[in-house]
C-alpha cells in the first residue's frame, strides 16, 4: 500500500524529530499534542533544526521550504485519524497511549496503519485494544531522530506482513536502516542500553563515583560517545524510569529494579535536558553536575 499522509501524536522530543524527517522525505505530516504550547514549541524547533541543516549544507533551502510546507499542526485528533499511517509518540505511559488509540478509533480510515514509537511497552497489548491488531506495529526511532540511523520495527503477535512491509518501505524512504525486534519488554536497544544507564545511577547512588567521573570513565574507558548519565539526561529520566519499570514488571527479574536515586530525580521533576535539570544542571552556560 502507498503511504503519503502521516499523523504524528505527541510533539515532544521524538514527535518533532519524526515529523521533521518524514516531511523532508516528502510525506505530508500532521502533528498533534494535547498541549498547544508543546505543539507551538515543536513547530518552532523543527524550523530552527532545518535552518541549521541548511546552514551546514546538509539540505538545500528548497528542501527546507518544501518540508515545512508539508507539516501542519492540529489539536484535533480526528484529523490524525484521516491519514495512511499514525505514529504515536506521546509520553511513555501505557494508559496515555491506550487513551490516544481509543480516541483515534472512530476517526480512522479503513486502511490506516497504527504504530507506536514506544521504547518498551508491549506492542501486542497496545494492538489488542484497537480494531486492527493486524495493522499495528512498533515503529521505534532513536533520539535525535534526524541524526540516528536506526529504526526498530516490532511486530506484535497479530501484525500482518503487509503492514510490516509498508513500514519497512517508509524506513527505506527515510534513508534509515531497520532492525527487526521481537515484542518483548524494551525490544533490543533499550533492553541493553537502559539497564546500563540504571547501573550507572546505582554506581552514583552507592558513591562509587560522582557524575563527572562516571561519565568520563565510560567515555574514555569504553569509548562511548556520551557518558551514561549525560545520555540519561538526553533521553529523559522519566522515560528511563518508565522503561526500567516495564523491564522489571515484564521480565519479573530483580536485576531490572530501578535505582531509587533515578526515582528520586523523577519525583523532583528533574527529568534531564527537557526540564533543564537532571544529573546535570543546564540552566547556565555549561552543564554542571548535580551530584
Ligand atoms: P516528551 O516528554 O518529550 O514528549 C511527550 C509529548 O507527549 C509531550 O509533548 C506531551 O504533551 C505529549 N502528550 C502527552 N499525552 C498526550 C496525549 N494524550 N495526546 C497527545 N500528546 C500527548 O517525550 P519523548 O522523549 O518525545 O518520548 C515520546 C515517546 O517516544 C515515548 O513513548 C518514549 O518512550 C519514546 N522514545 C523516546 C526516546 C528518547 O530518547 N527520549 C527514544 C525513542 C523513543
């Protein structure tokens, strides 16, 4: 099937990146959010990010102008339903995602494919509540979307081959590479990455190292481009905690217990870069460790 119109629900870090790459690849994009402020911020950010790509010679001015003209924003979920492919990229909470799919249901076209950018939640369970589990797929982008090459495609138990192929074609049109993952908690990338981040938070919690020494150790000692705590701030500490909880609940193994210090940061509303404070404080010129 041919996909030309894409609806993106959730205009946060991931939603704005997804809208950005889809529009540049020639798709018509409708972006929505519950928060008008988030939506305005996303539209401004997409334009600013594309301007930066133009100034760095990565895309031409005409590409930027064309892409921006293909993105519209809406607070009306009905408009999102009238598309060929919906990518849900709202907050990592199952109840939030379920409500979105419930509210989309009356507005969908018969052929609309539903997908979720969830980092960890069961695709099979999200699909089972919709009227089209065979047209439901996990479509998991990495952050920042315009930069990262990988997309994980996760089939639920009922997902049909046509849906998988249609989404695979979208990934190819974006010039990205798909890794196929089975539908188990946190799939491939986050099953490996987020427990490492959680372990870094335990290392901090137990006083083995401070924020700077832990990040420096992993950058210079393991050749990671970013330290694990810096990366946690980049992902969002609420998202990291939500993923650990899904691993802990879904695999019933105590090795996935979230570090109490990670919980405490989230309780404080220190969610990382997006709230300007996490393991680092981003309110000044240079990030300053908070521990
Ligand atoms: P975010 O906090 O930046 O953005 C979430 C957005 O969802 C917010 O703008 C919020 O207003 C909106 N939202 C909440 N409830 C909504 C609703 N009912 N309808 C519409 N919008 C709603 O989060 P994010 O980092 O963009 O993460 C979004 C999703 O992408 C999550 O499922 C997350 O697990 C996944 N993801 C995140 C990363 C990452 O590194 N941050 C990477 C891959 C996937």
